[in-house]
């Protein structure tokens, strides 16, 4: 995967959505951020893939329902397991459907947001993706992982589900603390505040957990926590 954005450089973003008003709104807000710049817009999936391959933006924001090529197919072409140099894709959609969440994450997306999540969370998702992290709308994360816990056999085909085997090296108590909060949809900043540690410490713990669990992202870490009884739903 392309290296995280260099410190100090603006995060270059491509926006793909078939609604002009949505693209305009996203561009207006993101361009107002001091560390983010929108470098391209696309009105359909084919245009998005072509522009992304040409411009190599740091983050691609893709809607799902687009003409010519939908966002899930575009995600697979830009970030799928067969892509030699995958890009960072955040799927942003109106439709809160489990099949879309699964499809986006299977296709290699490192973020999944609902359009009503608000501009602040949108910017956080862009920054997380550019830093090599991932952000999924907390409501989506918790619902998805509750589903994995209730019906593991239904979740088996989902490639983002965590491995069933226990980690070769046990997680430390502090790593488990971090994992529990990840499973409840907390961001790195919220985990740091909740555990009274620095943001860099949280990132170090997450890197160690990913290695131990052979997890590709924080969604797989969270799935492992729910499937193995290391998380509880928010009260």
C-alpha cells in the first residue's frame, strides 16, 4: 500500500459521487481544512478509477450507488486484494446496509461512513486513512460486530472477520484494554484519553495487536474481540 502521507504535506483527496451537491458540500468542507485538499471529483465509478490511477490521491472517497461502475466495484479495483499497490478508500454512503459494509471491507476499503455522520467525522476518516489507520462509523461498527457475535456462521464468508485461531503470542493486559475500546468503535484519540496514555502509545499497541492477530485493520481487531468475548456492547 502507498506510504502514509508525508508529515506537513496536505492530504490529497478524490471525491466520487453522482450527486453534484454532495461533491460540492464535501469539497467545500474538506478544502476548508488546513491539512486537506481536494484534487479531483468524479460523477461515476469509471471516472473515479481512471482519475485515481492517474493522480494517485492519498484518499479516495467513494459513494456506493454510482452509474457505469458502482463504488464497491471501484473499491475492489483500487484497493482490492489483487491490486499491486492498493490505494486508501473510504466508502461514504446514505445506505446503512450490512451487505454494503461487508462488500466495502472485503473490497479493501479502510473506512465506511454514513453521509449523515457529519463533516467532522468525515475529516477524521480522511486523516485516519491517510495515516494508514481506519475509521468506520461507530454505529455501523457496533451493529456489525454484534451481528458477528450473534451469528458467527453467517459471518464466516466475510473475509474481514478475525481469524478463529488464538494469537501465537498472548496479548498483554494493556493491549486487551485497547482492543476492547476498538471493539466499541472508539477512535485512537478517544482510546488515548480513556486510558490516559499518549496517541503514539495507542498506535504502538495497535501495531503490536495487528501483528499478533494477523489482522489487516482495526475492524478485524474489533471482530476478534467480539468473537472471543473480549468486548461488551455499549450500555
